[in-house]
């Protein structure tokens, strides 16, 4: 059964959704229309898309929104690493290139 909020009336709409949107739960790719349902009351056919990872019923968001949220998460991760290093007293300064060459035996 296709969830009510994911019912689409035609195949073209479903293909556009699959192309421009991603799963709202995991930001995974949506399959092209594979779910079909016929309304018992009207006999009208509906199609739906589903996440290749989560299956039907997770909803979808624009790929642009998903990329924005992923970028936001990366920034938060970077900040969290910095803060954790500070709290734990771990030195995170970069070493000079000459010292790195010596450490990794790149002295040619």
C-alpha cells in the first residue's frame, strides 16, 4: 500500500520525484516508480516511489535540502572534533612541512 502522502497520479510525476528528491529519513536515492495501487473506490491507478534503503513510507525531501543538511552536519562534526580535542587537551596544530617530510622519510 502506498502511503497517502506519497501517492502520485501519473508515472511522469513519479519519475520527476525520483530524480529531484531523496528519502527524508536517510537522504538515500529513490527508485523510479515501482509501487502501483488501484483505488477500490474509484478504480484510479496510483504510483509511488520508495527509498532503495528504507522502503516505502519514509517521505521525501528535495536533494538540495538534503545537501544543505549534510553540509551542516559536516560543519557540526568539524566543530565537535575541535571542541573535544580542546576539552581532552589534545594538540591539533598542524606541523610544518619540513618536519612532516622528516617524519615520513621524504628527504630526497
